C-alpha cells in the first residue's frame, strides 16, 4: 500500500455517532382529570383521549470522532429529546441511533442526584451511576471538589444548593474521566461567568484528547467558541447542518 495513502487512512476520522431517520412520538393527554381515580377509570374503560406529538421527525446526521457538534433550536425544537435518544435514555419511535464508545451525559441538571443527600454523598452516588468504582471516586474525590470549588458546602444537602452549585457538582463528576462522547445540555448557561469559562476550558482539554462533544446552548457565542460543526432543529425537524459559523449565521437570520 502507498505510504501516503496509509497515513491518510490512519488520520481519517470515523463516525462515532450515526442518527438515521430518527423520529420520536409522544401521546399527550387531550383532557384534564379531577383526580387519579377518574384517570384510572377512564384508562380501564379505554376512554382516554390522546393527541400525537412528534418531538423528532426523520432526523439524520453523522458525528465523527473528535468533532464538537453544536445543536441549536428554540425551546421545544427537540434538542433535549435528541440528546436523550443518543444517550439511550429514550427509545426512538422509528429510525436508529448507532453510538460507538462511552457516553458521559450532562442532560438534566441534578439527574442521578438525591436532593436530600449531601454533596459528598451525591458525588459517590452519581459516580457509581456513571459506572465509576467507589475506589476510583475516592481517588479522584479531591480533584472533583477542587474543580467544583465547593469544599465549604460539601456536607450540605443538595436541596439547599442553588442550580449553579448543582451544575458544578454534576459537571465535575461527569468530566473526571475522558469519555468517548460528552453530552452537554445547557449546563454552561447556569452559574457564574467565571465557572462557565472554566467548564469551556475543560471541554476544550477533553476535545484535544479526542473526546467527541454534543453541545446544546442558547448562546451563539459559546457555540462558535466551542464547536466545529452545528445543526438547527425546528419543530423536531433538522433544517440545517454544516460549518459552525455558517449554521450560526443561518440561525441568527432566522430568529
């Protein structure tokens, strides 16, 4: 084999995420109930009325290893639903998703946390949910709390934390290892600007180590600074994809 061709093949990035004609349908109740009893009676009699809602409709795209994809769209466009399907939280109604590698999802703030427990306890709880061994969490504990900058509140229940403080803990635990894929949904929009910059720097370090990132933000500036490519969702449909600056310009012209 030609030497130049061999080098080119080694440097060629492969698809790590494939979203193929994915649609997600939810059945929304069309009526209100006075209580659980009324709901159960109607359910037994088969008299519940539902309206179909398509959160995603025939969405297809590819993400190559090491790429950082920005996902743009107004509230209700289907961004969070898409991330849940990719991370395996939701099954698509039709279509398929192929993911090659480990995923660290930062999808819903506080997901995997028990708000009655302290931050210290939740670090271990969330770490175990993410698949870390207890010994590994113990080894990385100082590093996690140092990054979150929450030593003074370590033994305070999370129910007394602000959303920004919860975000710090969530981000610190999820990024203590370098997963193949990092999913970030609006989490950098919470908390102070200095910590947001710190998170951006951490993401960029992970990118340089080869981590693929899916990044949702209403901040066009963050999308431009962090991402290499972007897509736009509107009412569950993919309406634009490509170079991040071109897609951001399209988004700004639309909205």
